[in-house]
């Protein structure tokens, strides 16, 4: 075997790999020039495309994403046009906003106080939800069985606290009267000469009266701040009620479009497959 043949044998695997990468880039270039979004998605994640669209598993597919990682923003921007248009139809209550080239965030609703609900991963055709906001809607749906809203328990607790504070305010005269009675009793006990058999009993009684007086004084101090606390609680209740109203809008939007929260979740999980299927149907 000649040196040329030996060198050829040794270098062929490398040549094959380089050729594969060149083919990948050429195919990607052709797909972009043809505005073939489906083919672009197939190329940038061939393994996922084969699994979810072709229904076959081929773990031997090469991963060429490192070749194009530096153009992800431009590629994402290219693919976002049709994707965002599609998402507007599937999720008419989501409003998308481009923050940087190829990067999007989306809001739930177009009403006052609407909430930032997540970001869009264009290359993976995925809605990346804000965990906290998503949990609120999910919990609100779960609470329907108990005929509650998301903030019902917090609002009830604050309302009960306000009732207690208002009672403290209303009972100020009663406390003042009782404190006067206690002080009179303490003075009487102090003026009485302790008997041999009655001294211990008088000390216990005096301790109990002093403890009750301290408790009533503490209630007075709390009552002094009760108006401010009630005002703060009312502001919290108002904010929580507004949030419940917004969540109610979100729930109704989901029900109107999907019928149930479960169907909404299922659509989120199948978004990649559904979108690629739509691109394929558009080519037919």
C-alpha cells in the first residue's frame, strides 16, 4: 500500500466529518434562501425533528448547532416572523414584544395591569412561562372546586384581622373602665395588712390583677395603631382583589380558547409538533 493510500485511509473519517458539516451549512443556506422554515427547524435539531415529526429515533444524527451558535439571534429573528403570527392565532390573549433581535417576551392580555407572562424560545418553539405567574393561574383553576379565588384565603384573613382591630377600637371604653377597677382593687390590696393565713392569697390576687392590667395596656397600644393597620390591610385587600380580577380575565381567556386549563397545558406541550405540522401543511 502506497503512502498516499495510507494517508487517504487515515484522513477519510476527518474528510467525511468536514464534508458533513459543509453539507449541513449548504442545506441551511438553501433553506433560508427559500424561506423554508420547516427545513431550517429540521436541520438545526435533526434528532428532535425525527423523533417528534418523523416518529423515528436516530441518535446517530450529528449535532451541528455549534457551527451556527454565533448566528442564533439572526436565525431566531428569521424564524420568528411566521412563528409569532402562528402563536397569535393559537394564543390570541398573548401579546409578544421583541426585546432584542430574535428575542421575545409576552404579556397576558391587553387590559390594564396585564402581566409579563414569559419569554419565547423561537429556535425550540417553546413558551417559557414565568413560573410564579403560571402557578397563580394553575392554582386559580384548581381552587374552582372549592369555589375560591386565588387570593380568597388571604383576603379572608385580612378581613378577620380588620374585624378584630375594629373591635379593639370599639371596646376602648370597656377596657378603660376595667383598668380603673383593677387599679382600685390593687390599691385596696396594698392598703390591707397581710394576715398570716391571707398574705399568700393576696399576693396571688395582686399578681393576677397586674397581669390583667398589663394585657389591657398592650391591647390599648395595639388599638392606638389599629386605624393605620386597618388602612394598610384595606390596601392589601384592594390589591389582592385586583389581582384576582386579572387572574379571572386570564382564566376566562384560556377557557374561551381551549375549553379547559388541561387542554391549554396539552397544547403548550405539543407546540413544536403542532407548529411544524402546520408548516408542512402549508407546503402541500
